[in-house]
C-alpha cells in the first residue's frame, strides 16, 4: 500500500498540527474535511503524532513526517533510549534486523558510516524511508524484508548487528521469558556472528537477567536503561571474546540528571549495615533491577539498613543513584507514635520488606497521600518493624 501523499499537503499538515490533541470520537463524528483523505487515515496521523510528542520530539517537531499506526510508536524506542544505545556501540557498519519505526537505526547512523535497516512490514518500511529522507539521514539503506532471512542470504560482515526480538505472544500479552521471544535467540547466536563482529540485543525489561545470562552465549555487558525511574530496556552486548566477568551498567535518565552505577555480575560482596543515620537513600529502578544491592555499600560510603530492605543510610550526604531523603525521626511501628509525627495527617508512603501494604498502612494510620513528608516502613537490623520519617532532598525526586 502506497503512502497517501495527500497527507503531506500543507493544509492537511496544518490541520494535524492544530487537532492532534483532540479526542478521536469528536473527530470521527465530524468526518474528514478532505475529500482525498478518509477519516481513518487522518486519525492515524493525529493519534500517532500525539503519542510521539514526548517520546519522539524530533519526529514530532519535524514538518512532513509520516506517522505509522500508533502501535508502532508505542513499540518503538524513545529518543532517549535510542541515543543511549548509539552511545555504547561504534564502527563503520551496522545492520538493524528488526527495524520497526526506525528510531534506533536513525541514531545508530550518527555513529556509523552506514546502517542497513530491515523491516518485514513493507508499509512501515516505506514510511520509515520517507521519514529518513525528510530528516536528511542519507547513510541508511532501507530493506523491506525479513531481517533474519536477509542476513542469511548475505556474505557481508557488519561491525555490529542490532536485534530487538518481538516480545508479544499469541494473545498480545507481554512475555517474561527469552523462549517466548521471536526469534528465540540462544540457538541462533552463532548464526548471527556469521554476519557480525558484535551483536547488541534489546530485550524486555521484565526478563530475569541471571537466567538470561545462563541462556545467551558471549555476553560481555548488560545495560539496564530506565527513564524517570521506570526500566525501559535491557541491552545485552555479545562479543566472541574471553571476559573475566560480565559488566552490569545501570542508567536512569531524569529531567535534570543521569544516574549511573556499574559492577561486575557475580561478584561476591557483602553489605555494611547500620541503623538509620542522617540520610536515607532509595535505589532507582535500574539499580533495583540489577540486583547489585551489596555492591552499593562496597562502592559508596553508605550502609544498608537490613538485608532484604534495599534501603541505605549515611551520616553525611552522598551522591546516590536514586532518591535521597533527610531523616527526621525513626520510631517503631506504633500507630499513636507515627500519628504524633504527622499532625497534618498526610504523607507519601513506601514499604520495603514490610508485611503490610501501603493501603493497609493508610487505613490503619488514617493518613492521606501527598505532602512534604515521606514515611518508609521497613525492618531494622534486628528485624523489628520500623517507620522512618523523612523529607525529600535535592534533585533526586
């Protein structure tokens, strides 16, 4: 199906710019104001442009971008995560065998002399080719074909191969196991290296890292990428070389900062423990996903509160990959004592290794959500139920 070039007319683009925030039902009732464009085509552009506003600002802000169905926007990398992927690889040539909306290939093209983009959906590949032309990205070759079949028929050896297996099962639910991804990579890893010196694999943030490392050969690094404290991607770098240990790199992108923490997988570390001191720290989502809880006290001058709580403390304020709080009081889990700390009857509540849920605690303590105070419910070094009253500190929120 050819692109409807009428959608790129100045009057149509102006209509899209002025109406992309409006709700679909009201637009459907009015119908398309253009004789050569049906309402379904128009809605696709409006809905996908709305989806792209924050996730893909370059595409959103560029004139004459042709948007695919919104599912392609939802499944694509964000610009933030695509830029990060491009920053951890380099070379002369790269092939993206699962191209999608082409965000990753666009940013890979900033780092490589040539990029080959493969996409089995011909309509989507046509949209992406048009957008690359609009964006002025000339070193990407678009192949509307099955990427795995394409490399099977090629003798070319690329510096890097990028692959993002499908993470949807037959009923379109999210999958949690590597064997549920398409293609299933473990038996194909050697085949991939027939056409690439190095391989970068993007996998679901739901996957268990330890189990995946047991299944995948040649992993040298794992990158856990979070945006605004939500893990978005797991990236596995594969190279056919000996490594002493797999490097785990965590990164959390926030509006005003980037938090990073790295360690070697499998290091046998032990945490240093303490009762709550002056400051409390909560690791960001990427660090929590990594499982590097003992490494934190090994690398940073902080102490862990309790083995399974994953909260940390220090006497002096430290730079920490997560949220930082100033401790105002520490009390046992006692309804009257806690209520006395909060005359305004309002607080933000977090539980860590605590037997009661946030909902239960709110009901018991009769506390509303919000305000300046944070209550952390956890166990102390003696496994006693404890409440820590804090105020948020600095830019970590």
